[in-house]
C-alpha cells in the first residue's frame, strides 16, 4: 500500500511540475504566435507606444 501511495505522490508531483513548466512556457509561445499572426498590428502598437511616451515626456 505504501509503495502505491509513493508512486501516486510521485505521479502527482510530476504532473504538477509539467503543468508549471507548461504554464511558464505558455506566455512565451502565445506572444510569439501573436507576433506571427499580427505582425503589422504589433509594429503599429509599438509605434503607438513610442508616440505616447514622447507625448508624456513633452507634457512632463
């Protein structure tokens, strides 16, 4: 019985670790996919962000 419990615990730990690893990688994958899909949008967004920063600097 104890061996089974240890094996179950090990499986759960492995499952948690793999889930954490996937969760850590997911944002990176998601961001790269978004950049590929919306290349123009990303460039446009970056330009808009730069413009906003310049405006805020002028105001300050």
